[in-house]
């Protein structure tokens, strides 16, 4: 816990100065996960996927492996050249991390943790940053999603001002002007010393979640089934007449994944899902914004590879279908919440709740 820091800034000289300070203070900075260390990679990923699901997935992996970052240092505003609808205030990355931290704060295992965030701001943003530092609950007003359940979680958290203040520790440094980097590095050093004391003084240890294990045994790939019409069923891409039992078991245009979805079988299962969509396109095509339920009951077997693999698959291969939701059995859903890739799939699950 609090083993590594995350640094994201467009100012390369400031980046190097902060890294030198961190080495001096014997603090490690993340450099291997590109979506947590390289602005250019983040920009490319956002433009490719039109969302930040991969960033949240990588952050979830980071938290699973190292616990909370000792410090998250990032530019308060970053221009990713997105539309005003997608990023009206150039704070998409800030909102992404605020949302990720907020959901963790309301989950099991990290209730007593602390999110140490340092914004790199312009002088003109001083008043707002000072307000956030004193009243971090105001930051939660910056987060809104299209999912009302997530919004409900945020609003519920925001109502507990003391809990928010205990969880979010907000500080800031200024973007250096006229090459004056030393002053801001000195300011950051003082913040590091304060955070060190906060971390040391925390009396209750934070227990990391246990992830789902990988299943190595040979299991048959799950069948992917969809009821296309009143009398037609598609199984792994092949259309057939539906039985009387099938009529009571499967709802029209619902997809069911029945069997093993593990590290070994996921490639086949993905192909079968694509085959369903291709066959449906010839019979009764899914609309791009249609609510599409993919059902995975507890009788189906999943392992630790499921969240990252399926989450990435849905956000890339099926990204044009904006209404996809995963209806997962309670036991399997609990397993997913304990896997390091939960962030990659969370948006798809949450739509059903």
C-alpha cells in the first residue's frame, strides 16, 4: 500500500524535476504502465476508444498490485483535442481518477484508505484549488456519468462531508513560470513530507482484495446463445429452430453465455459472440443504441482473466453497440469485484443494477 506514485504532466522538465525529487525521497514512480505514465499513450487510447475504460482498467490493476498510490500528481487540465461535449473543461483525466477513487472508497477493503492527489495548476486556478483542498467534497460535484446508479453512489458519498475529507487529501503546486522550477519542487517536497506523516499515522491497515484465480484445467468453451426471433435460436453463430423449452428459457434478443469463460476458452467465446452478432445482422440486427443483455449465470465458470479480457473486448470489438449490459450472477459478480481487472468491466455491469 502506498508503494508507488503516479505522475502525469505535459511539462517534461517538471516531470524530470519531480522524478529527481522522488528519487531523493526514496519514492518510486510508475513507469511501466503506459496509461498511468505517458500522456501521449493516454491521448491515443482515448481517441481510439472514445472513453477512459482502459485507463481505469490499468489503474485497477495498479491498485490490485501495489495498493493505493502514495501520491497521484497530474495536470489539472490536459487538452486531448476532444469535442466540447466529450471534454468541455479539459479535465477528463481528473474526472476519471476522481471517479475511480470514489468507487473504491465505497467498496470493500479500501474504506479507510486515503487518496493523496496533487494538482498541477495555473495561477488563475489558485482559488478553486484552494477550495478543493479545504473542501474536497466540492470535487465530487465535478463528476457526472450517464449511469444513474454510479451517480447515486457519488451523491451518497458526497453527503458525508467528513468521510470525503478523510478520504481525499488534495494539494497543489503551480506550473512553473519563467523557468522557476525550484520553488515548486520545494513546495512539492513539503507536501510529500506531509503525506508521509499521514500514511504513517494511519492506524488501521488496509487489506487488499483477493483476486479470482486462473483456471488451468481443460474445460469446454461456453456456448453463446441468442434467441433471434419467436421461433429461431442462434447457437455459436448457427441458426436453428427453437424448442418449446427454449421458448420459456430464452428472451428474444438476449445473449446467454453458458459454460466456461476462462483464460483458455476466452478466445473461442469471443469468436462465438462475434458470430452471434454477424448472424443476427442477417435475421434481426441489433440496433447500435439498443439495450443488449449478455447473461452470464453463476452456473458458468469464470476466472481472473475474465474482467480484463471481456471488458476490453466489449469496449473495442463491440464499441459501436452502446447499450450492451452484462447481467452476471451474484456469485460470479462478487468474484469479478475482487479481480484486478474489475474496472475494465464495471461500466458494463453497473448498467444492470
